C-alpha cells in the first residue's frame, strides 16, 4: 500500500509539491545509535535527554552510522570519530535555544521540556501494531499539571523550576493539548523527540483554483482529501501509514485558519468551527497565538542547569564533536566558550556559571559597545559597505605616513 503511494508521488510530475522537513537528530528516547555502538561511546544524558558521542570512547566502528534510521550520525575521516548534532547543549544549559531554532527565519521551531515515564519507554516501543505507536509514545509523556506527577518529580529530585517550565512548554501544548504535532517515522521504534506539524498550505491553492472561497470552513474540510500532498504520504512520514491522526491535525489547522479569518475581518467568531474539531474557542485562539504570533519566551521555554550540576555539565563539554576550527582555538576555550575545547582540562567553576549565562544573553558586549550595532547580514543585499561590517580605513594622510615610516625603518 505504502509502496504504491510512493510510486504515485514519484511519477505524477504534474502534481509535484515541495515542503521543508528539517531532519536534525531526533534525540530519541530509545536511540538505536546508542544500542548499536560497541564501544558505548554514545549515551543519553540523564539531566536533559540529549544524545551525545563521547569522543574519547569512540573507536570509529561506524556501526552507529548504519544503526541510525534517520541517518543523522556521520563519520569524520580526519579525526576517525563519529559525530552528530549535539542540540547545542552548551547553549541549552544556560537557557538559550539551539542555533538552528533561533536563526529559523520562519519562526517555525519550538523548544520545551517534556516529562516522561522512563519505565514505559521500552513497553511503548514494543507495541506490535505500528498504527498504535503514535498514541503509545504520547502515553509515555506525563502531564506536568497533574499533582501526582508533581509529587513524583519532587521525590525524584527534579527542580521546581523545571516542573514549571514543563507546564509552560510549547512542545507539551502542541503534542498533548492541541494534538497537532506528530513524530517522524514512529515505526522505527526509536521514540523520536523532535515532532512535526504537517503542512496545510497547498489546500488553499486547490480551492482557490476552483473559484470558491479558499478560507471557508466547509470548503477547507472538503478539500483536505484533494491536497496536492497526499494525506497517505504524510501518514507514511508521521504515523506509520495511519491517516486518521493526520486528517485530525489538518482539520484543526484548517478550522483555525477559517476561525481566525472571521476575527481578523471584524466578524463575529463562529463557535461551531472549533467545535467541529473538538476544541473550544479559547483553545483555538491560544493555538493560533502559539503557532502564529508567539513571542520569543513562549517559543523557547528552556530551564537553566542548576549551579550544583555545573561542574558535571562542563566536564561533558569536552565531548563536543565540532571540528574544522582553528587548532589554537580548540586547544583553548573552544567554539562554545570556556571548557568546550578539546585541550581544556579545567571545567568552568560553579561561581562562573551565572556569569557565562549573563555574558551570552546580555545586550552589551564584553569588549564594550552593543549588539544593537551589529550588522544583520540577512538584511544586507551585498551592495556597498555597511557601517560596522568591515574595519574602518585610516585617513589617507595617516596611511601614507605609516607607510613612509615603515619604509624608512626597513632601510
């Protein structure tokens, strides 16, 4: 069945489509790369669930490269070590989002904390019915608003601010409250922790071509089956072929589009639109705010590491597999600050932890000046020389005098 859908997508060139699907490391709950590593170099950090490669333990067997079904592990022939996405853990430790998330021009990426029952992971991954894997993984996640979960978290030593961050997590809302985010290839049974919201945009073009109102609820619902991107193809990506959850997500997105169109045009909102997809008006408006106009601190809810863990966290910084930097830089502080270079033997002290966080988040620079004066290359068209992009040239007379002095000295 799925093979036939793939062939249909490949050979019907007049129905071609495109949508972006970022494929970063999934940092799975049941990582197959760690299971396939014979030297035990790949591990999942207990404090935040990030999957890393210990560069000292890695022996270059490359079994993790073939063991990852998402093909996110690669082999560095220069160092003879396996490398992968580190989820920018030095930034996450001080509450800053990953570089790929913060620089996403579409503001499409969200980072949040998810509480889960580690004892249920293998049970959920072993569910026989592939169509049940999506719900099985959702059942592993714990509701941070549940008082019983809060008590267990306190008993397990999870800091209170982490539980508060889990309550405000945008990822929790998208996965468990609004149920519009789906895992990538759950049939791999790795329990991926990077989830996706399926694309809806092409359905509007389909309706518009027919001459009907492209924002009307009834038209949108009826046209989902006529998507240029087949729903079966999306189900093959996100729900192991089960079209039910994908249809539910697309209907919610279509309902939100129609509901908000009435509000933006000054019309009375229609309660029957969110009711048609099992949501209240308040829930639909909050989902719209999160997906469309969420602020920075709403998209990224990242609790900082605690001072008592700073030594252990910084000692792990030497595992960072970033290569290609100048040897002198890597032997010193490294690309992510103190303690991240391969030659660093002294981790950052606990008392410096807050200082590092402040330095990376404040507006003013350590050397003076302000970040506000920096040149934004995304807005530069490549013409001219914007102020601040290149060093200022000395005055013509000063330059000639310097050249003259240098020539005189060489004589």
